[in-house]
């Protein structure tokens, strides 16, 4: 089993069991351990998502959603699959890999998470953590 995959599984289990205070920081630390850095120049990280694709087994998608300096929104996406290194997906390439993510890359950021109301229009199981402005 890939170390990254096992780590994401553990983060997700902790979050779902109610220990949610460090989920966002744990995801950022996981990416850093795999030499993946946050954007520094063109925006601010506003939301972190962890989702499970429906079209493949044993995979997670990490989303880092940014509010860019020009007011637009963007998302950096990373696929974590069992037995494989973390793979970055840019410019809509995730939609080709996993069709259930079509249309999510440039969605506006929610201002709050409301239980029972989907944050993004996906058919995947998604955990979402907002970062304060």
C-alpha cells in the first residue's frame, strides 16, 4: 500500500470519527512530505477538500481551492491511489481521468459549509474544510 494512500485514509477516518480540528493541516503536511507546496504568489488557500472518486477503487482526490488575487477561483487537484505516488492534475485533466469531477475546477468558493447541502456538484463523497479569510 502506498504510504500517501494510507496517510489519506487515516486523515479521512479521523475526520469522519469527529476529530476534525487538524484535518486541513494534516492534508497540507502530507503534501509537503511529498514535496508538494502550496501556491505562494497568485492567491490564498480558502478550502481543502478530500474526496473519493466513484469510477475507480482505492483512490482519493485532494483539492486545494484558491481565491486568486484577481478575484477568480482555481483548484489544484492531486490524485492519491494505492501503490502509486501522488499525481497532480491540472487544467481539467482530472475530468478526463475521473468523469465524475466534470465542472468542479472553477466553482466559486462557499462562504460556509451547511450540513446536508452539497458544496460542489459532484457525485463523490467529499469532506470540505474552509480556511478563514
